[in-house]
């Protein structure tokens, strides 16, 4: 099973919306193409960043189909309240020619049951056996996929080729120590923006799924490149990667909270992408103080990065 679609830096696309608070698919596709043209290897749609709980099954699948038709390498998130719908998303991804799956655990009903999760994962993986897939591990989903379940599934479904870890440093370390280091053909993806350096250097990650990379794609691509070099023992790259990671720390930390989409859409607006101004629920808004804090941190990073790049002559 070819895992190359996951070996790179991959933004989890947000879903822009119109003034009627419906998906703006033209803007979605334009942003996906723009990010790939900048150097991203693929996109993820529709994960947490894409507001999947707020979109209908048909809306999500239209977004996937349009991205694929536009030639954007696309990994499809299968999050759903019911296994039936998750299976539908996986089967649709295979039908329209998507390039991979990000398999999200069963939610709400029996979410803490390993037996229920095994059945859920199995159904989704079986629905698209030709698509390489990674399991998405996140503390927000009330279930942690451990090594025994992962390898039981992998024996049954060869298209399960990796693990995306959205937890913190300890979770990333567990995945590296007990899952991806057990089998050289299993890949690890750093799935939270604060753990990119740790993921590559300390845990042998081979890919990144990023939120802040929507806002600062070139800077995040640079962080990934430096982290890859640091993982080979390059001392200068290690120093620079740590400096860049520290400078990004607050903006990256938005990825860890429940307001991540609100923050990153607002930062996109600061970039000039006005189509990210609205959310699907009118009540989903940042407070005035959150907006000011985001503005301050965004401006600080921009100034620091300009000075840092000039100093190193790497602009």
C-alpha cells in the first residue's frame, strides 16, 4: 500500500462560508489549490478544522468531489456520529478518486468501548480498501487507540498504514514507542501544531497535518524542513527549528483548544482572506479580547519572522 500521500506537510482545510452561512466551495477549492501550489503535499477535508459536525453528508461529499476534480490531492476525514455515515464518506472518497482516509473513531454512542471502536474502524476501512488510511487519535474523541487494537486492525486491513496523533508530547511518544517503531512500514503523523519538532526529531514522524499551516504555509513548511534536517543530526537545523517553533508557539497552540476553527479563520481574515469571516453558527464568534490577543500574537510573529529571516538571510 502506497503511503506517499501522507509523507509531507498537509493542511486541514477549513470550510469557508457564504453570507447565507452555506459552504463556499469555490473558495474551498481555490484555497486548496493555492496551498498545494505553495508546496503542501496534499490537503485534508473534512476533519475537525473543516467543521464536519456542522455540515450535511451531502455538503461534505460535494467539497471532497470538487477538490478531487480540481486536481487537489485530498485525504478525506470520516468523522460521523454514526458508523453508517462514516462508511458513506469512505466509500464516496474511493468512488470520486480521493487519495487517502483519515479514520476518526466512533463518537458518543459506546465511544469508550474498544469492541465498538474495532467494529467501527473495520467498517470504514473495509469500505475503501484501496485507499491508504491513518487512524486519527485525539483526546477530544474520548477514545485512545492503543497498539493492540491498531495492529489487530492492520492485520485485517492492509490499507491501514499509519497513525495521526493529535495529543500532546506524551501521546506522540507512546505512538512512536509502541506503534510506529514496531513496524517500519507504519508511519506517524504529527497531528497537532505544537508538536511538529517533537514529532519529527524525537518520534520519527514522516508527515504533518497542520492547522496553522493554512495561515502561515511557507513558515510551517520551513519548520517541517528544518525539523526533518534536525532529525538527521543537523545541529544548525535543530537550533533554527527550535527558534521557529518557539516563535510560533502561541499561534500553534490555538490548534489545541475548542476554538481552533474560530481562531484560524480569524487569522485567515487578517491575511486578507475575507471569505473566512463567518461561521456556520452565528453564535460561534471569538470574544473581543480573544480577537485582540490573536491580532497581537499574529503581528508579533510577523515582525519576529521578518527580522529572523533577514538576520539569517533566508527570506
